[in-house]
């Protein structure tokens, strides 16, 4: 093998193609297989790199790094390194030829090709994110293959054997070959989920796609079953008793578990004493227990339209941990004294016992604030409490806005259903001040806990949101310039972004502009390094307020408990906290993608009924290869390729972000309202395909 490697290293450009290698080694049929196997092993060991046309290049003696790769549907990807890469800040770009056999979310080892462009090359895959793929079994006339439900995966997974009886069904394939630049992956069907239009198949597909399980291991269920139904006197020992306070919960009407509650007391001078009480999950979930390990693995709960994939068993999340009304419950409480300017002047932290007076939902609270008579009469005993909570929340909100918190007041689409449970439409979710009221108290509590732990503990977890990449902001500035708007790319501050968003309020394209700005931002993640939270304009932030559904919050509770117990020893070592941060960030991303994919699938079911119909849309992105548009009434995005614009040949003008017809001079530009015809939809990958409709003649282009 070393002879083969040495031979390739001695060649011009330290590379040779397979044909020349076999000729120079005078390989017979037996030798050919042996040489190919050795080449594969050398590639796997990172000593050779395979290029197109079976050309092998000796890998340079470069330092290898490790990280998780995120692939794009166009073939390129980005690796998030597990450690700092010298000379590079952020993720590493991997061009299509350099991704090797890596699939989305795999752990890979890579080398840096160019520090200037932050570009790398995958050397080997060290950990597969998945060994099974969900997709539809199809037949192209010669070969059966599975078309994956994930756009980031190869277009086809080859399958062997007699599988004709399952043609067009949704199947699960166990990968036996991961493929390469020149070969398709291959696998064996290990499960049949049904046809694409079968009831409930979409939820099953999404759960299999992301490896989500509703059932808990037997050991976890056994631990949950041993939990008490009611608190004992021993549970209350050493706790601050807040049961005499007027505490209430405010949650969605459909909520089944309640992990936060609030109370308020006016202070002289226009200020308030606010209590934020969070379910004490850590009291019932021991560190290192089977339940704890399972919660860490899941990372968070996943919320689908028709079900929840919980982080904790229902016996914990919906009963003993949940802050149910008129019931004694254990909590971790943050008590803040806020002055008339919204500044936190004093804070204290407690292991506590509370008794929620009332379970309220957002709609009821908003009706009380709006003066609705019947609701105010029904809850007359707590109307004053709710009004004082609203006043205190406005003080906190005003203070946050003054420091530059970015408020993306974007419409949240939600599905509506008919009496039979079928998706009937997509509507804009109502968002009232009652929602923001609770958010203000949760943000304030998160910041206070973060500051305390940063000052007093050797290490903690933060919720960080780094500033946007300057290059992305430069591109954003150019895009906004195409709309006649000016944004200085040198002013990358939360306040600058918020002032810009305020300046476009009331414009017909306000929503589209907000989406464009949001797309330029990084994702918030968990970290052991305090890099601040850009979106909240917060120098120190964490997640403390949802331990029933987020694992990092449970960790923060344990850190705070250690501090309240008079020790700085939490039981976590620094490396373990960093692992938790990375794992939780990754699981959160999976939950977001799963929730989005199922939502998209259900919207495709709705849109399927409108194939051939003409609908109003707005252009949200203009590229050289086509347009991205969003249906105005359905909040559904789709794509129109330039090859669909058959009335003319269109050139892309990058400065104005416009496609311009050479003969007709017809223009398609960012923010433009157009009419489109629904051409077809692909529920499996959640993609809609549109055709533009010419306004004058009422025909499709």
C-alpha cells in the first residue's frame, strides 16, 4: 500500500488517474481489484483524495479538524467545527466536489484548502447522522430507486431485489453504500410506511426522517411511574413559601403543561416587584438518571400540529412538574424589583413552593386588557393583577427597546381545520400584547439568572446570538438598495437594524423586507462562551424558563441550585457543558426542521386543491436562475425557474435584483406583486412549482 501511495506522490501534481495506475502496475484482473481496494482504503484514511474521473491525488500533510456538516440541496455544504480553526471565524465552506460521501448532519474530518475563503475539503466521515433514509419508491423503466424526502440528500438511493409490489409507496431504506461523487448511494428496504396520501403518513415520514420517537425507553417510563402524585413535607423543606402570592399562569389555550407563572406587586415610585416562577423539574429528574440521559439525547420537545414529541414523559411534564392551578407545586423563582424606568434594581433567587391562583390563556388576558366585559366579570378577582402585570411588562419592554432590541413583528402562519380534521386554510396567527407580556418577564428572568451564574459559577451555559456576518450584511445592503432603501453595512448594531425596521413600517412590502433582513442573521445557539445575544441586544443571556421542554434550561436550574446551596460545584465539568451546548443546539435545529417540514407538507396538501388556479404572490428573491415567490393568502413559498419564463430570454441585473426580458423588456424585481398559476406540488419534499401569469392577456408565460 505504501508503494502505491509513494507512486502517486511522485507523479506530476502528486496525482494520477486509475487507468494510468493500473497500466503502470501492469495489473491483471486480480490485481485490479486489489489496487482499487487499496485506493479506497487510502481515501478513507485521508491519505488520498478522489476527484472526478477516478483521479487520485495525494493529500497534503495538513492538520485535520472535526465538525458537523450541513449540506445544501445544490450540493455544497458548511461544516461547524468542534474547535476553533486558526485564522478562520465561523463555519467552513465545502464546495460540491469536496463533500465526498458525507450526508447532511454527518460528523466529518476535514482539512482547510483556503483560509482566505474559509474553504475546506472533507477527508472522511467519522460518524453518520443516519443509517436509514425515508422516501418514495420509484421506477425509471430500468431501475428501482428511492427518492428521499430530504432535499439535502442525493436524488436517488438505489435498491435491489424484487420490490415492485411497493412501487410508489413511502419506504424506509437502510443504507448499505453511501455513494461518492460518481456513484449513487444504495440500500435495502426495511420498512413500508404506505402511500403518500394515506392518513397520517406525513407525520410518520417526518418523524422517521429526523429520528424522532414518541415512546420512551422502558427504564424511563419506570422512573416516571415511581414519581409521586402529590408533594410531601420533605419536598417543601428549605424552600421559600410563595403560596400566599397572587400567582397566575398565562399560556396558549391548547397548552397541557405549564412551566412558568408570574405575580406582581406595585412599589412606591411607580415600580413593581415581579415574581417569575419556573417549574422545578430538576427536583424530580436526577442528574445521570435514565430520564435525564433521554432528555439530554432529545434536547427539546418537538411540536407538530396534531401531537407533541416530548422531552420528558407525560407523568412528569403534565402532572407533578406542571404548575397546575390551585395545586402546590415546586418552583425555582426569580424575584425582580423594577423601577419606574424599567431598570432592575434588585434581584433574588429561590427554591420555592407556589400555588397558582388561576390558569389563563393569551386570549382571555387580552380581552381583559381590552376591556371586554364578560371576561372581566368572570375573572374580576385577578383583573387588577393582570393590569399591573401589563404595566410592569411595558416598562421592561420600553427599556429593552431603548437599548436596541430587534423586534421582528412578522406574521406567524398557522393551519385551520374543518370539522373533519382536514386542513382548510392557512391563517395569520393572532399575536397580542398578552403574548409579549409573558415574553418580557421571561427575558428579564433569563438575563438575571445568566448574570448571576456568570459572576458566581466557574462555567455556565449561555444562549448566544452572534452579530450577522459582515459579508451577509453587505449583500443585504445591496438587496435593500434594489428596493430604493439604504442600510449602512458598516453599522452592524441591534439599534441600527431596529431603526431600519421601524422606518419601513406601513410599507406594502414591509413583511417581505423584514424577511430579507431576518435571512441575513445567524442562528441563535447554546455555548459555554458568552458572546452576547445580538437580537436581544443583551450582553448576558441564557435559557432558564422552560425546563419541561428544553434541556439547557434544566442544566441551568441545576447550576443555580448548586449556587443557592452554597457551593460552586454543579456536578458538570467544562467539557461536558460544551458537549451539552453543541448537542442541544443540534437537536433544536432538528426540531425546527421537523416542525417546518410537517407544516410545509400540510400546506402542500392544501395547495394541491388549487393546481391550475391563479393566485396572488409577491417576489421575495430574484436570482440569475429564477424567482422565489410567496403566495399572499397562504404564506407558501415556491419557485419559478427562468426556463419557465418562456415569453422571452431573461437577463439577470444583479445591482437592481431584476430579471429583464431582452425583447419585451418585461421586468421581475424584488418585492413585485405578480399572479402565478399553481403548476404542481411535491408533498414529499414540501415544494411548490408555479408559472407566472401575464397580467395583460391573462395567460401563463
